[in-house]
């Protein structure tokens, strides 16, 4: 039975008890006949009025319940944009409707994140499969050629073996990057910082990239503040971050161009900022929003052979966030063509 009819039935029953009590008093001669008729009439009129009032008062309640039922059906069909129009309902139903709207918003956000996560997982599997299949297929073909004695020239055999070794090293690097990234994202990477001078980190990075810079006849301009504080960092991890940014800048910049490496202190925000500027083609805004995702490449046609595995920036982002810093990319702030990658490391007290 519906709630409305239950309330009306309770009203009729309560009035009926009053009428029965009047009748019982009349039978026991506790009331005069005139009193009996008067009380009976009052009870009947009261029952009619209360029934009418019950009917009116329950209308907004029933309408609110029906609206909430319709709203939940819309939510079950994932139409979370449906709005509950609040009218003259009781205050409790208004509060319930507001709670429903908040729940719908959270459900929509949850489904959106779930779909994005599923899409990212599918893309991740596809990218991993592609990046693993390509070198494996190449290795397989070369090994089969060597087994079938298709290659008889000793120098060519050495070249094949050198290529196989190179592909194996690339596979090993990809697997190591995947392992490192998974540890970082799961929070399983141990964090043991030490108080370190930034100069020490920069020297290690510059020494490692001097040959690449010479090969492309590129110039690296380094601007470092004279009074940089020591930072609580893991030097090897920050070396990896700067190396990744610098390596990308060298790879995607034209020969004989200039790369800027800037390190400066921001005392107001209490952090040290690292900036790597290149003179490449630049990065579109939509790509800037996704470039730190796993396996994302600005040129989707670029193979892992020529464009990297797409994991370097994702690892760099995780390493910077592990140090409680921020990382990003933007167009060059000086108005020139190219990109500007930056990240920050917080300045903390030397007593720790």
C-alpha cells in the first residue's frame, strides 16, 4: 500500500475510535442524547476535514517521492545531468534532493575517472605491445638469417650481431623504465635524500651530454644563480630528470642551435626552479597537457626507435613529485620559437 493511503487510513481509524468511544458512552448512558449527536457530528466533520487536509499535505510528499524515483532511474541510466527541480516540498525532501545532486556529481566524476583509467590502460597495453614487438621481430629475423647461413660475409655477421645487441639493450632499457615507473607510481621507490649542492648535479649532467652537443654542433648556455642553497634531494634522481629534459632538447632541436639551462632561486615561493629551453618546433597546447603521460608522443607516427619510449617524461614527473616539486612545459617565455620545460624543488631547512 502506498504511503499516502496508509496515512489516510490511519486518520480514518483514529476518527473511528472516537466515534466508537462516543457510541460506547451513549450505550452506558454516560452521555445525554444531545451530547451524543453533537460529539458524533463533530467527529464526522473532523474526520472529513482532516482527511481533506491529509490529502493536500501528502501531495507534495508524493510528488517529491515520484521525482526522486524518476531521478534515480535517470542516474541508473547514467544521465547524471538531470536536475531535481526543488519546489514547495518539505525541508527534509529539499535536503534529500541536494544530497542526491551531490551524489550524482560524484558518481559522474567516478565514472569519468574509471573510463579514463580504462582508456589509459588500453593505450598502455597497446603501446607496450608495439614497443616490445618491433625490436623482438627485428631480433628474430636477424637470428633466423644467421641460423640459416643467409649471411656469409663475416663483417655482415658482426654487424648483425651488433644490431641484435643494440636491440636487446633497447629492450632492456624499456623494461627497466617500465619497472622504475611502476615502482614510482606505486610509491615503492625508497626516498633517502641528502643535503646536496646543485652545482654537483649540473656538472654530472653536462659531462654526460657533452658528446651529444658536439655531434650536433649545439651550444649550451648555463645560467646558475650564485647563491643557490643546498637542497634535500637524491642526486642520482635529479640527474636523471635534468638529463631527460636536456636529452630531449638536444634530440628535437636543429643542429647549431642554442639550448638554455637556467637554475634560479625563488625566495618568495621557497623553491629552486630548473628551466631547459630549446629552439625546436615547439609543442602544441593539447600535447603540452598530455606530454607527461606514459608512452605519449607528440608525433604519434614517431617510432620508439626515433622518438624514445615515451616513458622518460613520465618518470621525470614521478621523480620530481617524489621530491615534493612540480614539473611542466610551456612555450618559451622570451617569445622565441621552441619549448620550455621546467621543474621546481622545494627549499627546506638544512637541519633535518
